[in-house]
C-alpha cells in the first residue's frame, strides 16, 4: 500500500513518522512531481498538478475540517474526499466559543480596561436569559459547541440545513427557519462550511435580524463575513461587538480596520487547530477500514460542499 503526503506549509517528517507507526508496512512518502501513482493521499491545499498526476487514488484525506479550498480544484470524480470528523478540534472549538461568549456576557473586556486604568469598578450583572446564543451549523463541531454553551445555561438556538434534534438546544432548519433563528438570537456563532450558498452570509441583512446589542463570533471562514457590513452595524450600535478568528485574507493585512477596532477581538485562526496525533490515528483507522472494504464516515458530498 502506497500513501503520498502533500500538505502545503506543513513540516512533513513528524507526519510521515506518525503514519508509518500507525500503518506498519505502508510505503509512505512526500509527493513530488512525477511520483508514481499512490493508493491513498493525505493532503492540505495541494496543487492542481498533484490531483492531475494522481487520478487513481482510492481516497483523499484532508487534514482539516474544512474542504472549501480543496473543492475549488478539479477533482477526479471517482476519488472520495474524506474530511476529519473531529480529531481533537471539537473540544478546542467549544473552549474558544464559550470563552468568547462568556467574556462578552460577563463584560470581562470592560473589567480588563478598568484594571489597566487602576480602577476598582463593579458592573451590574446581566441576565443570562437576555443572551440567547445562536449556533449556525450543527455538524460535529457545531453540535459540540451548542451543547457546551447549554451547560452554562444560556438559551441556545441552532440552525442547520436539514432538521436536527439536540437536547437543550432549540433547533431551526432550512431557509424557512433561518430568519426566525436569527431573530431569536442575540449572540451569533458561525460554524457553517463555506460553500457558494453560504459565502457572504454574515451581511447587513442577516446581522440586522439579530436582537439589538448583538454579538458575532466567526470561527468558520473569513469569506462568510462581509467586513464593511459588520463595521457599519457596530457603528450604528445594533451590534455590540465581535470576536473574529478567520478572515478573507490570512494573515490579516496590516492596516485592516479590524486590527484597531475597539469592539472587535481578533485571533490568528487558532480556534481549533489540527492535532497531529489524533488526526493520524483517525486517518489510519479509516484507511484500514477502506482496505477491509468497510464504509467510513466523513466522505464529502461535492454538490453540498461538505
């Protein structure tokens, strides 16, 4: 069995060592132009040439949860694309989102300003019931985030393309439920996959439907958000702030208004990082299952984009 590794901007040696340990006997190497046909590939942002030269792959494993960049390439129609189900990212995402929600709700940012100024100042406690959190996207990551928020007794709404049922979460689905979901939410968390249908979904029209004093947390993709619309709604006061981990251009360019905006918290696409050991274990397990002729989870539907 031959496995090729083609991951842009990724140190290959630890991955090769981990895959070799998990799949004894496999021939594992870094892809180079003109390399022989492999059975399986482990990729992140591969060039088109790689796909053109490897038309006989039995499966293509993406080392991240999002496959939008991969689906922009010309993929051989016979090759299944397999994304990560979790691999340690769900708990990280729950940590990040809960921290952002609680920091806003408890006004810890305002307390930080007071303490830097040497002020001992209390703020009036706010009602948890007034801060309903809406989670857009109820896949593996979104479901974990929604359940974690419910543990802190926030009212939690969830929206997904198809109907879902989650304990402690009021679920909405489809186009018919989208506006009601937004209107029921004050804090909006975006965990949608990026597809042609979801690009620019965080815009003037959708964000205006959030309850007054709304707050936006984007941990999916930068192209979901219309930057100028967010800034305008912050200026109008309809939105109270935002925490942004993803951006249209990464790294976020110097001079971008998000850097210095007093109501925006910026982090460098770190809400949920790929954990190598967990990822290798998951990929190795799926390769072994495919070798046995078994079905595996996480196969991407190119028509849906996830």
